[in-house]
């Protein structure tokens, strides 16, 4: 899922790209070993931003998925990430990866 969100990171070997790659990876892994609590305000803010997107509204209003946005820790952890939510706005691969995460969590 993360690979789908990151897209082609790491293919350009320029110094700037490698620096950005390291920042992205550090951001994604930054919460390891730290507080596992979720920031509800941040998640709600990101959901509101995503609700401006037609594709997201369709998923969010779908009864099949709606509950996951409130009770599923993995989905909420994903939505807490500013990087991942911003990436979903304009990246169809990131949108598919998020939908895949929802489907995977539904089947648990």
C-alpha cells in the first residue's frame, strides 16, 4: 500500500530527490516507537479536506466503508498522516491504494 502511495520515489538519483525520499520515509516511520495515540482533530481535518474530492465522497458515504473511518485503527492512522492524505488528492494510484486498504480492513 505504501508503495502505491509513494509512486516512483527513488527512481531519480539527484541529490534533491534523495533528500526528499529520506524525508518522506522518515515521516512515514516517524511514529515507530513513539506514542501510538491517534489525533482525532487531525484525522477529522484530513477527512474534511478529502471530502472535497468526488471519489472520496463516494467511498465515505458508502455504507460498506463508512464505519471504518471511525473505528478502524489502521484506516485512522492512515488518515492522520498529512503526507498520505495530500498524496491522495491528485494521485489515482494513491486513491486505489487507500481503497485497497479499506477493502483489506473490511475482510478482517
